[in-house]
């Protein structure tokens, strides 16, 4: 049975359509991360699932039950907010217990549930404290605890780590993943951070302007981005996207004055078809017989360095190579055919090879 | 050392200001224990005459020429100030809650109507308000004394500002937890607005306690004299004024609002510094 199912979900605010038809099905216990730039509709989607916004059209089903017209409290969900949204005047215990109290659970049962959740999260010593006496990471844990004690059918996370510093974010990211695996609760996690998206999700949903553009495993999204938007959004630094023309029966792309061989790939488009060639900065290799690019800026990142090449006003190329590699004013590079992506210039969509493609899962 | 001389000037200014504020109060305290005739001559000693302290017992129990016993007036004043403070808070909490958190037809119209009453305090609409109270047969009653002063917008506006600062996520978290509107008001909104409620209570209590014009007009029955009215009545036009009793009453009238400010201040400063939001 599907943990969460969305059918044709749309949401407009006045004449402004934020969600333009979202269909989605999550397996029971699956963690799906929704990622996208701000304004892509990812938070609205989460709020519609939570029942905090009413959809303009479409249905929401949680654990096989249609909850579209139900109040948030009747949907059997729990939500973790970006700013934690803890009740400031209540102790940690009361924060976690409040929802259970409203549901009229017996005191002993509330006590047991809160104790279990706080043991899981290492909050036992903090139960009597007020939220303002806690650090950011501890508040985050309380917010998680408040979600866990409800024992919901669905967890909703709205950028829960954005307010934490970088180090704590990495730590909490791991904790959330471990907890979700252990509790096996279907989860929807919204973030704009692609590292969180790649590390947390069983699957990834990339959204762009209210439309889901790709739904796949993180590896798949990285290896085979569905269009130029996903290609530019996932991966840091972003994938190089160079305009060019298809040639030699669809086995070569002409970029500027260089012919780039697609190796075993062959694309089913006439020669001269305008395309965009994509290659990730980490896949570009230095090659004495390759095409020449003038170096503009070099950034040192520690183990690696980023080389920005190109002439002003023309296509730019970024390389990620080992730090300390000797460089001159101009570099010669080549693009290994196994790592080349080709997109249609008009639609931005990925071309699939009709010959043998790059071996990636 | 330069610092020390620089500090001297502000200190001198402060001491002067304190004297300026404290001296009249001290004169009232000292004067209340002295001979009425001496005060009338302008002959007030700054040293209290401890044997004259009995005047407090006297005014509390018997009052003075022209006014009844002061304990009664104090009771009326306290009742009025508390009724106004609690009444206004009780009225403006739900109204501010409604205009801030709920979408209903003519919401902004309702808000502006409430806002408009700010420009029309009782003093401005004195005669029509008296007319209304008279038609309702509320002249010379405690209800007539307090109701018109309760209905005003100040508190509603202040609570609206407080409520607007409540993060949306808090409201949403409570919705997901299953708290209905009244439960949210009681369990979350009122507790986190505690500091503001306390601050407002102080302001409204002092406002109510110091009312003069409306009580003067609406309550002619001496049983409903507030302590402020009593002081005025003691200053006789025909009879000789017992100035020591006037001063004693003034000192007594001062104590409750000062006490409220001091007691509540501790409470709301605590609320503010602990940063509830």
C-alpha cells in the first residue's frame, strides 16, 4: 500500500499557479526528498499534504485513506518546521506531550511515549527545560521528538536543518536518516540544499516552477539528469552546459571550433540539430591534444581546485582538478565520452542515445 | 579622572530631576502630619510631625468635611480601576484574536471601526455617552461608571501587534497538534502574551484609577465617590479646607497605583528578559 499518493495536485493563489499538477506515489516507509530553488512550489506542496493549504484541484491520500478534505490534526501526520515552532512557554516535556494531551490520552501513556521518544533522541536530561534554554541542535531534536511521539503515518520536514550551522547540519542530517530508517515512517522532506537531498532521500523529486521535472534515486538524478535545469541544479559546481550542433550522423557535437566525439553514443537527430552538451566540472580532463581554453580564475578548495576558463562573452568552462596541478595561461582539455550529456537546445530535455549509452545506473 | 568629572554632570542632572519629582510627594507626606492652618498659611515644614500620623486613621474612617470616609472611596477607585483593566483585557483579547487570525467578511472594516474609537475617547463624546447611560438608567451605578471606559481600542491594537509577531509556524504546529481556535487562544496565545498582558494591565489600572471627568459626571451619589473625586470635594469652597486631611488622602490615593506598578514591573520585566518569542 502506498504511504502517500498525490493525484493531479494543483494550487493557485489568485491568478498565480504555484503547483501545476503533481502526481506522486511514495512506498510505505520511503523517504522522498523534494528539492528545488525557492519559489518552485516545494513548500506549498508540503503544506497541501499537511492540510495547511487546500488544493485547488487533486487528491491527497495517506496510507490509502483520502485526506484531501480533512483538517491537519485528522490526517495522522507530524511536521517539523524550519524554525522548530516549539511552544516557547512550555517545557520540553509539555511541548512533546501537547498533541497527545489534546487527543485525551491517559497521563501514564503520554509519559511513556514522551520518555521513549526522549530516550531515542537523548533528551532525557532536558525534559524540564524551556525551549529558550536549549541550543539549536537540541531544539531541533525536540521538534523531532514532538513528531515522533505522535506515531504518525507520515512525517513532513520543511527545511528542518536550514537554521543550524554547517557542522551541526551534517550531524543532524545523519541523525534524521538513522531515525527515519529505524522508525520506518513514510517521510516527505523539503530542502533547497542539494547535499541534503542527495544524502537523505531514497528518491529525489526535483521541482521547477511548480512542475516535477525528475523523480529518481539520487545516483540516477546525478548520472542522468532529465533536462538542463536538473543538470545545472544538482551537482556543485554546476554542470558545464555548452551550446553546439550535432554532426557526423549524430555521433559528434561541434562546440565552437572543436568536434567532440560522443563515443559509442548515437543520437537520433539530423546533423546540424542545435543541442547543448553537458559535462560536469569533475569529469573534464586535461589533455595535451584537446581543445584550448584560456584560464580566467583559479579557486583553491583544499584538496581540489576550480579552474574557470573561457573568454568574456563566450561560453565558460569550469574544471575541478587536483590541487597543485601545474597550469599555464591556457589549458587544453578533452571530454571523456562516457561522461557527456546531450540535451535538446529548444526543449532542454535530455537525449537518450539509440546506440549503446554510457554505462550508468 | 576625566571620566569622573564627566560623570558628575549627568549625576547632578539626575539628582535634580529626582528632587523635582520627589519633593512634592514628600511635602504631601510631611504636610499631612501638620496643622491645617499652618499649611494654609504656606508654612509647611519638611520634617513630618510624627504625632500627627493619626490623621490617616481619621480620614480613612471618617473622611473630612465635604467627603465620606476614604476607605470607601479607595474601594470604589480600586473596583473601578480593576473592572476597567480586566474588562478591557477581556474584551480586547478575543477581538484582537479575531481580526488577526481569522478571515471573515468585513474583517478590515471591523478593524478600522475598532481603530476609530481611538479618536473618540469618553471625554470627546461625554454628553452623548451620558445620554446613553441615562436612557439605560445606569446613572449613579457602578456599571455606568465603568462600562463606557472599558469600550476602547487601545488594548485591541496593542494585542493585534503582539499577535502579528507570533510566527505562522507556531499556529500551524498547534493546528497539526489538534488545538482548536479557543484552545490555541487559551493554551498558547495568552501564555506567550503574558508579558504584554501584564504591561497593559499596569497601564490600564493607572488609567482607570486616575479617571476624573467621567466619574464626576455620571456618579453624583457620594457612595460612588472615587478617591480622586473625594480629594476635590474636600477642598471646600465655603468651608475651611482641612489641608492636612487633603494631603493624607492624596498620599493614600497614590499608594495603590504605585504598588501595582512596582509589583507588576518585576513580573513583566522578567517576562520580557526571558524572551518568550
